[in-house]
């Protein structure tokens, strides 16, 4: 999980980081926290940090405040769980405009933050799953439901998704470890999404994007078992 903390006070940033790490330890969550000193600092690094899951965002900051920053984020990303933090309760209404998860009043109580982090995690778990891969040097989020197939090519894997393809430097086995139960390895170099199957024959499987993958007898039987188990 990735949490970003945007606050112009260093002691506050470090305190929130400490709270988040305590919460992650309690819940046995692998956590990465990133600290930003201002809204400008976050925007400057945003393209490299668009994989952030939860954002703890101070409302009162110089130049770009938390409200303006959250609006800019929502133009590009509707999935980040935003938690506003402020010493002034009159800002609470702004949270509705950007679908913020909640609003914390300073000084925040650790237990209340833990409660909101639990809530954010539950909402994330109920959303569609994604993988994050580096494509052309940029971290790219790909929805699993959009993937049709993955085909290895030496040290690379081509991911064929809805209306787009991605070429990443990774082994097929490494990629398979990132995927979930809807994916099936039809050969040493090919993975398909069984939700995208349009037709299955004894010697091949046809996907909804008209891509065709040959099947051995063993793989045909294994695929049928996989489909039964999945559905």
C-alpha cells in the first residue's frame, strides 16, 4: 500500500508517517509512505506517484492549498482515497466536492486516523483490482478486467488490454504472480484472461478480441477445470 502525506509542517508530516506505520504494523500491511512539503511539490512529482492509494492532505497550505490540489487530482484520478486534515471545521463541505473519504480536525487522534485508514482499505478492496507496471519508464496502472492476454518476448512481456497494449520488461512468471485467479497460463509464453474467452475448442481458445491460442490436450483439460473452479 502507498500513502502520501502532504503538509507544510515537517513535525506534522513525521507524526502522520509514524501513525500510518503503526497502523500498518498492527494490520500486517506492507506500507510505503511518501512525504510532500507542499501542493506544488506533490504536483511536480504526481506523474511518478499516480499509484498512490491514500492521500493525507492538509487543507491550509501556501499557494496551492489542499482543496485546489484535490480538485486537480480528481481530474486525473478518481480512485485515490483522500483524507482532508484541517484545524478549521468550516472546510468540511469541500470534501463532498471531490468525494473525499473523510475530514479530520487537528490535532488528530491516532485512533480516528486508524479508523479511517481501515475504511479506506475496505473501499479499496471492494474496487476493481489493478496492477502497476513500468511502461516506457512511467508507472502505469492497468485494470485486470481490461486485460485480454499477456505474451512473453524474450526479456519482455506484451500486455494486450482494452484498446491498448503495453510492453514491459519482466518475465511472464513474475507477471503471473501479480495477477489473480481469472488468469490462466496456456503455454510457456502465453497467459489469457478466462473472463475474456469467447469460444473454447479441443485444440484452441478464442478470446473476445479475436486473438487465438492453441491448446494441448493437457492444457484443454486444465483450462476446463480452471473455468469450473472460477465460476
